[in-house]
C-alpha cells in the first residue's frame, strides 16, 4: 500500500469519521485537550518528586491526597447543581480557571507542606469542572458514538505525553525544582488560553439550556433537598453501582500509580530520575496503537469481556512490579506496556458504560453524585497508601493487586447495554438502558 492509499484509508478510519460527524462541542473539546495534556504530562512524572525533594514526606504526601479528596467530595456533590444553574459551558470555564490556572500558579511557588496543600485544595475545584465538561462533551452527541468520543478524549491526552521527554532533558540539566516551577507557570497560561477558546467556540448544550431554565427560580438549597429522592434511586440501581465500585477501585489504583510509582522505581529499584519521563511515552504509544488500530474492532464484543481482560492485566501488572528485581529496567518497561493495554481496554468503556446507564435529563446531578461517591470512598486511601509506602514501597502495589481482584469479580457480573437512545426510560431519572 503506497502513501496516498494509506492516507485515504486513515481518512476513512471510524474514529476520523466520528470526529467529522460530531462537530461543535465534541470536536472543539477534543482538539483542545492537548492544552491541558501537554503541561500535565510534562509535570506528572515529577510532581511527587517535586514535593519529596522539597522535604515533603511520604506520609505528608498521602495526607495531602486524602485531604484533597475529602474537599473534592464537597465540590463534586455540588457540581451537578452548579452545572445545572450556571450552564455546562460557564461551569467548565470556571473550573479550568480556578481548578487548574490558579492551582498551578500556587504549585509554581510552593516550597512547604501548607502551600502544596493550598494548591491541591484549589485543584479540587476542578471536580465541578469534571461534571460540566463531560456534559458539554457528550450531551449533543448520539449515544452510539459515546465509546468513540471517550476514546478520542483519551487520545487527546495521550498525544500530549510525547512532549514528556522535554521535562526529562531539562531536569537532567537544571534539576527537578526549578524546571517543574516553570512548567507549572506554563500550565497556568495554557489553561487561560483554554478558557478563552471555550468561551468563543463552545455552545451551551440543549439539555444545559433546559436545566438552566428549569432551575432559574430554584434555590441551591431546594436543589440540594431534591437529592433525597435522587440518591436512593442511584444507590438502588445495581448496574450503576457496579460501575461506581469499579470506578472507585480505578480511582484508588490510579492514585497509587500516579503518586508512588515514581518513588518506588527511583528510591527502591534504583532507576535514574531521567527515565521517569519516558515511561509515560511508552504508555501513550501503546495506548494510541491499541485505540487507533484495535479499539474499533472490538465493538462487537461490547463492554464486559474487554473490561474483564483489562482488569486481569492490571492485576498481573501489580504482581510484576512487586517482583521486579532492583535495577531491572526491562521489567519496568514490560509493566508499563501491559498496564497501557489494560487502560485502553478499561477506561473508555468504564466511562461510556456509566453514561449509558444514566438518563440524560439528570446527567449533571447524577454524574456529580457518582463522582462524589467515588472520591468519598477513595479518599481515606491517600493517607493509607502513603503509610504503606513509608513501611515498604512495595506495599501500595500489593494493595492494588487485592482490589483489582475485587474489580474483576464485579465486572464479571455487569450487563452490556442492549438498546439505544430511543429506548431509554424517560420516567426514571436514573436508569437509561440497563438494570436488573
């Protein structure tokens, strides 16, 4: 196949066709994702090391994570109410500005426990943005396109990871602290640009306009009181709760990987700091190849089987990392490779499966509730895993293995969605396609 034929084939790829079809908010938000993803991935491999180098201990890092998640529960709980009253677009802009822009400015000057805590508390404001951003992304799109849209959202972040070696090269020349400070400043500027683009090129969704009109004369306290009817319906929906439990498990394991993997491989396994920036690149490359070349071929298999296989791979990764000999870079590369395949299988399907079980009329409030549940249940584990790491840096990954086993059992009992948008239960504000 010559180059011209390859280009024509690429243009007909299902993901490319989906992006052409979903104009407006989905395309704008997906194309903007690198503005967040590039600085985030430049910093992420070194964020914990940035704190640790400035005297923040393992236990303090864990404490910061737990306190932050406790505050995130509060913001997440009110996220649906704020999103309904102020609109998806404005709430997304507000979350980007305070949750990332202001937080990154504080991170840039942080040098002690209290400043790092304040930065993370501002970043917790981003949880309001999460609810609004997801609604802005998918509400005007067809339900059959959800998996593809979430795949694109992941791809947008993954492409940005290829910029990560820049931070590794800079840190090798100028050390961790000054480089990460500058990168946080760049991050803050990028988020301001993102806010401006959202203002000019995104539109409020149809459902967003309906909810803004419906809640215009309703007070926040009244909307909060309405949760008394909504919460039991969410808790009693078995399919939603299964996905929520898996979301909690993935939230905890991602927390461990994000915050303790770099310490584990550098402090215990003796891998040089400069290699940290290359692990996310390998992860991104594998996920991109999988998502572009394989993901669309698995549509007939639906959700449960690919997610189950992905979770089995996640569990195997935890064991592999625990058994990695000191100084063995190939073992770590294998760990990253397998974890990337697992993530490509699990994450987009988990997100899409959750939305397919939610009635669009109450998407904002139900999403914010689910996010609150997820963070609330996961919040104690920041301190707990920090404490485990202070005893033995392998223990957080022993813990992730055990909860991955629980997720494997739960996924085995999840039902695949079987019907489309027109068959949604419009009378039930929770169920929208599946259920016992």
